[in-house]
């Protein structure tokens, strides 16, 4: 019974620390007096928690503000340098590794292109291992200062209690890859440094909900359009509201019966029409001029330039214009599916390719979505571009260990030592 009571007291203390940290992180700087109503904790509890966290270096003073007739109030914030986070995007064109402080200010980054060797698992694990070492070296940081590493990957993620995250990435040729075990073996993480692996669209969604276009929404759908296409639906936006994100294989919903063959093997998938790889192939098949051995990014830029030339330049290429209008309709129809199925308040189009085509196609995507969706649901959904740029998956990956750190009240995981 005594042990149970000790656990309960410890859990209550951790919960109080988490509430204070979360409020300061998302709404700070705040004074001790403001933290009371913001967290629902008593002034005594606030004082105890703040004293603990400040002594541990997790909180710091951030100036003072005048109060109404009383003494000036000291503002508090989460200390940016209290720990480091790494976010990694296993994309379909490159592996991007970034090191952040707790304010998610970038401290170092490195990228490695995947075009030459594709998605060979061992090579990608090597890129991750080298990338982690590079960013720590560039920032003159130690592995022990890490609060965790988050990784966004394509595909379906399963959890194996014995080996961690298992990745099923059919479009990149991964079948039941024990990715977490491989990464831990290669990077040689200290046991107190947690590793988080999740679907890249989910990490993008969390980043947009916390810091970007989804902030304040109760439910949003966030699309990741790169060489391939994915999406997630996020319910509630802040970690203290038990936010839930569901990854969707949106790119493999059918938009055309007996249509183009997708790289997943099926016919007529959205990804076979709207992904950057498919746009490159469709533009090539239509006779569009492309540089020799053009990659997806170069091809998409060439296609957009042909369809939307600069003022005073050549006339728009009618084939490019027609191809992109078709793409807008396919995207609009698929967005309408998201509206009808989930009725989100907002739909955000992100990913490097989504942000490239979005400024040109967004009005037409909205129009087609309105035509294909139910009127009542469509009228209550706002369709926008993501606001965090092409690096949002990496930022979102870093929020995985950040969310864990906040939920644990700023404490590192306990490491059991074998006798």
C-alpha cells in the first residue's frame, strides 16, 4: 500500500510539473500569478513546481511586467538551452537531420540525397547515423545533452514491444523493417535518450497543429505532398488535450477507375496523378521538355515554369496548363473525400511539392473540392497551405521527443540498471 501511495504522489507531482511546463511552452512567458488560473493549480503548488524546475535549469526568468498597484511580476519561460532535440525526415528524395534547442531553434543541419541508391535500408540507416554525428559535432554538443530523437518515415508504423517501431513502406520497398532496432544499433544511443519513429505525415501534422496553420483548430487534415502523397487527421491540437493523430494512406485512395498504375501496384491512386514523381512522368509522357536525368524537384519546377511563365516571357504551355488543371481536379476530388469522411475545420496542403504547386493550384483545388464534397461539410472547411515550409516534417519529428519531455514534466526517463 505504501509503495502504491508513493507512486501516486510521484505521478501527481509529475502531472503538476507537466501542466506548468506545457502552459509555459505554448503560452509563455507567464508569471507565477498567471500560471495558477492557466493550470488550475494552487499558488503553493505553483511555487513548489517552479522552484523545482528552476533549480533543475528547465525554467528561467524572462523579464518582469508591472502589476496593478503591486510589485512587478517576474515572467518565466522554458529554458531553450535545457536540452537538445533531433528531428529527422526520411523523405523520398533525401534524409534531412536537424538539431534544435527546446525552443525549436535550429542549431545545425545536414542533408543526404537518396537519388543514387534509392531506399536501401542499410544505406539510410548509415545516413541517419552519420547525420546525427554531424549535427552534434557542428553544434559542439554531446549525445548526453539530447532529450530524444524523432524520425518521420514513409509508410505504416507498427509497434513491437520487443524491437520497437516496425516500418511497412510498400512504395519504397520496405516490408516489416525493424527500423528502430537498426537505428539504435547504428547510432549507439545512451539508454536514457529516447527514440521516436512515426509516419512523416503525422509528424508534419503535429508541427502544423502546434505552430502552423492548424493551431487553434479542434480537427484538421494535413496533406504531405512530395514525390509521394500522404496525409493525417489530427484531433485536438495541444498535448495536454490528449491530441490524437491518425496517419492516412490518402495517396492510395482511388481517384480514377482503371487509371494509371501507381508505384504501390494499384491502379488510379491519387499518388499516381498528384505526387511529384507522377507529375514528372506525366509531363515527360506528354512531351514536356526536361533536362536530362531531371529529378522530381527539377522536373516540377520546369513544369510550373512552362505553365506559369514570368510576365513578359513566353506564352503558357497549353499541355502543361492542362496537366496541372487535371492535377488540381484530382487533388480537389481527394480533398473532398477528406471533407466528407472527417469534416475537419481545416485542410492544409504541405510537403515540398505541395508548397510548390499550392500557390498556383489552390484556387482550383478549392473549387473542385467544393464541387465534389457535400455542401454542408464543405462550407465549414477552410483549405489552406501549410505555414511551416518544406522543413516541417523535420520540425514535427523533433516535436515527438519534445512532447514526451513536456508530458514527463521535464524529467528524463528513468534507466534501470541491472545488478
